[in-house]
């Protein structure tokens, strides 16, 4: 399982997989709350921007594995 190495990814996601035997890999990526705050009132969908910002770290980790 790949997840972003931000506060939510480090603190919440591992709890979902405790005891499952699923290996968790954290990848570099942005903090969602910071991105949403920095986008201002005329922001586009923050999820699309988040995924784009996370994509390189995710792809690099997949290649490493």
C-alpha cells in the first residue's frame, strides 16, 4: 500500500492496516490542508492538485519497489 508521507498519512493510515500483513510505503508528498489553504477562494479541485503534487513521489516509490 502506498500513501503520502504527510501528517495524515503517517498518523492515520498505518492504523487502518495494523495486523493485516499489508506492507505500507510512505512516499514524499504535500500536506493537503496546506495546499487547500494556499489555493485561496478561487481554487480548483484540491484533490486533483494534490494528486499531481504527489505523483512524482508515488512513481519513484513504485519504481524502487
